[in-house]
C-alpha cells in the first residue's frame, strides 16, 4: 500500500507543478490582459523612441538607438515628433509625447505637471526594485546624479547595491525614470541599457546640465 501511495504521489507531482506554473502565468498576466495597449513611435535626437501604454498610463518606453552618436548634434534640441501611432491614443500616452517634446527642447520644463502616469506591473508592486525606481523618479532631479550605493540607501536597503543595478537594467520606462542619472561612486558614468548605450548616457547627462 505504501509503495502504491508513493507511486501516486510521484504521478501527481508533474500535474501539481504544471498547475502552479499555469496559475502563476495567469496571475502574472492579469494586469496586462486588462489593458488595451497602443504604441506611439517618435523620432528624437536619440533615434526612434517607442512608447507603449493603455488608458491608465505608460507601460514601456524603448530607445531603438538607430541614430549614430555623431549625428545627434545635427538635430535640433526640440526635434522630437510623432511618426506613427498617435491616432486613437489615450490621454496618458499623449501626455508622454508632450513630456518627451519638453524633455528634448528644455529638460527642466519636463519636470512640471505633464509627467505621465506609469502603469507597468513592476512599478505597481512593493518589491525592492519598484521602490528603487520610484525613489529615483521622485528624488533625483534634472541635472543631478546619484550613486548606486546612495540610491540603495534612499530606497531603504544600503547593502542592496547590486539589486539597484538590476532594477536599472529592468527599468521599463527609461528617460521618464532616469536610470541614466545613476552612476558609480567613482570613475566614468557607468553602463546604460546593458552597456549598449553608454554613449546615450553621456549625451543625456550633458543634455540635462544647465546650458547643455
């Protein structure tokens, strides 16, 4: 009887694990499934920017990096215009478009009331990553930088410096949540977008400096 019970337990395990994964997928997808998202593409001094969001707020922002660094100075500071997807866009996506235009024309102006609402699931939770991202958005202003260590302290865990780096890599809305302002305690400005966009980080920090 004991051998039979053990055999039944072994047979049940794959089903239980599969059910758990399926439940996790359903729970993880609930926030997204309730959102009808739309994408707006803009041409900016950084190249093409794609902003995706729903009626409740912006979910993601992607910098496609399709403009060579040497070409960025040839575009005017206010040259951020929609190239696709504005028809039928919700108010928060349009607010984000206005924010981006302000940012490239005058970074200081983008800190005003036009900041778009954010609706990515990562930002709605209470994980350390979400606290780091919210702290960065609320506390580190235009023209400022903050070290990974200091940001960990500000988010409530001074020892979680590596976790801050992970949060920066997972930032769903770069520019709006300014991960380019997070720098090492010493040395160069540090990696940006997984090391692929270090030149963008340098450009953004210079753009935000007074007279930049």
